[in-house]
């Protein structure tokens, strides 16, 4: 038994040797030394890099971003011409990256959800077909799928001249699928509210459509009203045991306001027309965008399907049996009982797949789609010779996008997780 220290005994004074031999301080000492070493190494690398750049006559700087880009971008969401700056070109490329990433994540989620559910089908043929799809896409590099999809679009779709000769016809008399891309109707407003110019005359300037803002405001207001009606129905059900029928009211609240706004703005569609050697009017979706979007979506959906399958199988079978015993159909059981519980298992790995799809979009240059890698990390880098600055900015952009996706999905994951009482 240890003897108690006499009361009033002098405490041991601190000595430098205690930083090494005293376990109370040793861990802190080691961490401080390692941190100092890492910082010294980073400082040496930075100083050596800056010194070498000075010798090469390329001191670190970002003034090149404000020089004329002198190259065109065929697919763009905002106005751009070759006289604009490299910063403007990079911004156009960033919007293209965000477009294909958002569209790819949405389509991959839908396909992955259906394939994951169908993989569990008791129908032998359906289950085997889904297995072939998953294994086929997962085990072939995504770059090959992008190139194959591009080749299929170019080689199988008809030329614009085929529409004039009657060898091909427009889908629903509104959509033209050609080897140069897909032409779809363009929404136009005869009583438009105009645009708002953001950021003035800077390289990041872009126009925000007041028509789109009005539609979004009406839609959001309808959704909020629908949520309030649902909460009212929940309270009535808790108090009386009977739930009032509100689906028609909620649907009208979401649909009617945007429709009224569209009518007030004079909404109509402008269809593409064959004039000369190509189609004019409408919206032109180039093959480069379509190939990249489809290939990334189908490739990522194969991984999402496995995540969905594992999430569904993680729910105890007793949940399914209980739902069926209550009279729910198979579809209702999956939609109302199984999937809500499986989401808690599905969401965390789903975040990684969204991040992978976003980063894989950097392969866009293989089919000529000008994303942020093709503009800032491609033509701008080669024209200006600013390799270090361009790559650093490119890394920061992808880091910011990835962290944003992770933050949103983690927030949603916290919303759906089980809460202890």
C-alpha cells in the first residue's frame, strides 16, 4: 500500500529534463517537435519553390488571370467570348463542372436506387441482369465508358442532313437527336421581367433571370404551404386518430403558383428547326456533355446500387413481415418502411460516391467538354505557362466543391439518423 504524501511537503519543481523523462510532458514534447519539423519542411519547400521560380523569371503571381484568354468554349451557361479574361474562362469551366456533377449525381442516384432494389428481386432473370450491369460497369475504368459513350453517340445518331431527306424524324416533333448533339425546345417568356447583372463588369459577371427567380419563389412558397398543411394533418391525426385527406390540396399548392407565374410571364417553347446544314433555335446539348453525363451516371450508379442493396439488407426481415401483416403492399413496404430505415446506412457511403463522380468529371477533356480542368488546368495553363498557380487554384476549387457536398450530405445524414430518447 502506497504511503500518503505528508501534508505540506514541498512539491517537485519543474526541470527541463522532465520534458523527456517525465511521462506527463513527454507526449507533448514529441508532438511539438514533430509539428516544428513538419512546418520547417513546408517552409523549406515553399522557399525553395519561390527561389526557383524567381530564377526562371516566373515569380509567383495571379495576374495572368486578368489577361485575355484568346480561346473559345463551345458549351457554356453564361456569356463568354475569346476576348474575356482567363478568370472568366475558368468561371465558365467551373459552371460546366457543377452542371455535369449535379446532373450526374441526380441521375446516378435514381438509377442506383432502382438497380439496387431490383437486385433483390425474386425474379431470377431480373436479378441476374442487374448483377451483369453492376459488375460490368464497376470493373471497367470510367474513362473507357466515357469514350465508348461518345463513340456510340457519334456513330449511331443520324446527321442533320438526314432530317431533310426524311431518313430521320424529330422525337415528338420537338427533339432532334443527331451526331452533333441533341436539340431540345428552349423556354422563352414573351413578357419577361428581364435580368439582373451581378458583379458589374468583373470577370465573374453573370446575369440572373428575374423570370427564374419569380418561378422559384412561387415554387418555394408552395412547398412551404404544403409542409404547413401536412403538419396540420399530423396534429389532427394525433388528436382524433383520423387523418384528413390532403394530397390534392398539397399538390395544388405546389403546382398552381408556378403555373400561374409561367402564364403571367407568357411562357412558350421555341422548337429547333433545320436551317442550312444544322439546326437553329432551341437548346443544343453537345455530345461531349451527354457522353460525360451518361457515362459518369451509369458508372457511379453501379456503386450506388450496391450501397442501396446493402442498406436494404441491413434492415431486419421482421420489419417487412410486420408491414405485410398490416396489409401494406410490397411497394408500400419498401417505400414507407424499408427505405427510410435503410437511408441511415446508405447516406454515409453515398457521400463518397458523389465526391468520386465530381472528381471523375475532370476526365471531361477526353471528349472535349470544357470544364474547370479543361480551361484553368488545360488551355490557360499551357498558354500562360503558370503551372503552379493553375494547379493550386484547380486543387482549391475541387476541395471547395467536395467539402460543400460533404457538408450538405452530412447535414442530411444527421436529419435522418435515429435519435435516442
